[in-house]
C-alpha cells in the first residue's frame, strides 16, 4: 500500500488526495519488484473542486496483483 500511496502523492500532491481505499490481495516479500498502475475512471466537479476518481493496482514481477484500490484526488 505504501508504494501506491507514494505514487498517488507524487502524481497529485499529498494535499490533493481526498480518498484512498485499498485491499490487500497477496503477500509481498522483500526483493519483489512492484509496479503500480492507475486508471482514471471518472472526472467530476464537487463543491467547486475538479476531482478525478481512480482505480489502481500494485503487481509483483510475476504480474500477480498484490494490492487493489480506489482513490479520489483534486486536480487544477
């Protein structure tokens, strides 16, 4: 989860994250190579903020999904 949170923070900035929800699907081990992938699923305005909803996954070097999640972030 730490990798996914860091990627989203780096993309949008920590102050822009409005929601972060994760589910752990598999164990991750030291030495695993992890890849985070995110897809924007919706764009909307709420209370004057421009928001994007995302789904994301974190997979290991074998393509096995370890973390599945959703997030909402404010964008300029």
